[in-house]
C-alpha cells in the first residue's frame, strides 16, 4: 500500500456515488444522441421523400409539356387540313353553282 492513500468508507461511498452519477449522465447522453439521430434520420427520409416527389412532379410536368406540344402540333395540322377542305368545298360549290346555272 505504499504510495496509495487509504480511503475511508465515506470516500469510497462518494466515489461510487460519483461513478453512478457519471454512468447516469453517460446513459442520458446516449439516449439524447439516439433521439437526435433518430430525429435526423426521420427528417432526412422526409426530405428524401420530398425530393423524390419533386422529381416525380417535374417528370410529370415534363410529360405534360411534351404532350401539350404534340397536341398543339396536331391542332395546327387539323387547322391546315380544315383550310384545305374548306377550299375544296368552296371550289366544288362554285363548280356546282356554275353547272346548275347552265
């Protein structure tokens, strides 16, 4: 026991009490860290989910824009065909009118 101090029962009791307090503090710290990690993981998954939803929405919006452009082209083509048919109808009407006027 040379170089070591002899501890009284009170000192040993206080040492164990401090050790228990440190253990409680360490356990509390681990619980808080787990809680914050869980919250962060939950937040991260929600952000990832929102990013995925945004990507889907953008993809759908692109699809809608593409379909809209195709429909506009079809509409223009139909207008052109309508104009051609209108000319043919007018020509036929004019020809029939001439024929009937004889």
